[in-house]
C-alpha cells in the first residue's frame, strides 16, 4: 500500500493505524499540485487524477482541512496554506473574543487502483484559547475534539488516532480493502 504525501506527520499517523491492523505501507514522499477547489473531496480527487499518471500501481492520498464555524468554515480547503502563512497564532488572533469555538476537522482519502474511491472522516470539536501540546503537526495544538479535554497536540499518536478525522476515514478505507480481498 503506497501513501503519497509531502507531510511526514500524516505518514506517522497512517503508519500507526496500518501497523495496528497488519497492513504494510510504503511512503512515497513527494509534492504534487493541490488546486484549491470548493471541497476537500474535489482537491483530493484532482490530485489523485494528476498522480495516477505519475505513480505506478495502487496508491492513496488525502486532503484534510480545519473548518471553523464562526469563520464561515475558514480555513477549510485553504488549511495547508493558512497553516504555512498565519499558523496557529494567526488563527487564534482571528478568533480573539469569539465565544463560538466550534470547529470540525475533515479528511478525504482517495485510493487509486485503476479507478478512484473516496473515503471520508470528520471529528467535531472546539478551538482552544491558546496553543497546547507539542505532538502532531499543523493545527493540532489548537483543536480539542469533542468529549476530550486535550488538544490533538497533547495526545499521543495512538490517542489522536482513536478519535481523529484521519483515522475515521482510514477505517472506512480499510473496510473497503477487506471486502475487496474477500
């Protein structure tokens, strides 16, 4: 199973999940065009269509985003760009004084094996008032999943994977693979 990404943090999370169920995974560390379209599903699908002409054999990729309710779903599909430019401090600054801290992390996995298959996962939560924790990557230090008191960055990889948007999408993907091999 090949994961195509330029994000080693994503790889670490996927590897922990795949290892826990006995699925071998190979990392193809590479950048590819990610057009900023209307949904993460469209972004992931367009990227996979590009990669199917570049990567030999089956592979999967994902696109993920943080959708903040009071900011109209921003940064959403622009999450990677916003993380690089504004970062967690910038997002917290945008939300200063905002009482509505509701947010959602979403992931769309696209698997290519001659045709494209999409698998989605989401986790609702809140944006913290300050950055907390040093694990993970991206917006992990400011996102607290529902029914939790820790940010993703305060959790171990296993703890995050027990509740995360990425693990939910991965479980749907693995269920598909299991049915495919039966």
